[in-house]
């Protein structure tokens, strides 16, 4: 296993469409990487990158960047993109809390967050990729009216996100509590699936989806939500409850 990881690390580093903390590309993704002005779409916490590659196949008129911290996982998607001769997809190793340092303001058109770790323990809420800690960063790099797509099997994380958006006075563009049972759901949401999505569906879990913009997000609203959430957390601690939403 160790030898396989080392092999993948080496191959990932050698690919032309993979990058390791590329701070030098901030503001230069169109010109130096994709060599076009097509919209840039990020998948954050992309794991093996199968969703990133599938999106790139579905939308050849857009550029896709899969982002994760583990290159041995992204190697799977990077290799698949290479085998399929995809020129509109690449992968980047990066820390999520540094994402705004890798793109200029307005350089990104759209963000996907698919089946992230829900961090169900309430004291770990700040690590959730839909937490205001990260929304602040996403707003910095998204174009005006650019949106965030969020897909999950976690009832707890979805409830947290919906509650947070309500506190921020952000009305989602789309909210779906059972994508695969909804005949009106966008076909792509049903047809493009990750390994984990199929696994969760096999266990009878419902797949939830929401889409929202961050144009209405302000520092004041974000801080107010975090203060409220901390107060609620303290109440749970005092009641002897340390987990949950």
C-alpha cells in the first residue's frame, strides 16, 4: 500500500493537469492553465475526483478544478481525465481554508461541494464546508451571482446548512430533500453520481441538494450567526449534550 501511494504521489506530481499549492496561478487560471475564457467551476473536497471528471464531460464549455488535500485520491480522477483526453479539467492539492489565496476575486463562476465530511459533533461545526467560516472565502473568489451547489446524504449537515442560510437571510435557488425521487430534479443531479452516493443510496439514504448565491452574505450576518450558534452550543454542553446540530 505504501509503495502504491508513493507511485501515485509521483505520477500526480508529474501530470501536466495537476498542481500542488499553486499560489502562483492566482488570477492566471484562464490564461496559463485552460487557455480560454470559459467559466471556472471548483469541486471542493473532490476526493477521487470522479464527480469532477463527470461534470467536465457533461459541460465541455466550462473549466473544472477538483480540489482536495490528498493527491493519492485525486490521482484516480486525474488519471481518468488523462485517459479520456479531457482538456477542461485539472486537479489541485490545497487546504480549504487557503482557497481564497489561490484565486482572484471573481475568478470562479461556480462551486460544487459533494458529500463532504458532515462533522456531526457540534464542536467540529467550523470544519463543515458549508460553515460561514468557508462561505466568507467562497464569496471572495466567486463572481457576482455565482452560486454554490451542495449535495449530501447527511440529514444533520443539510439541516445545519438550511438553518444557517435562513439566519443569513439567503434564500436558496433550489432546495431538494430527495433528488432521486423528484421527477423535476435536474437530470444531471441524478445521472452524475459519486461512489459514495451510490453507496449511501444502497443503504436507503436520501440524497439532498441545494443551490445558493452569496451575494447577500455580509460579515455582520456571518458573525451574528456564529454568535447564535455558539450560544446554542453552550446550552447543549450545559445540558450534557456534546453532539448534534
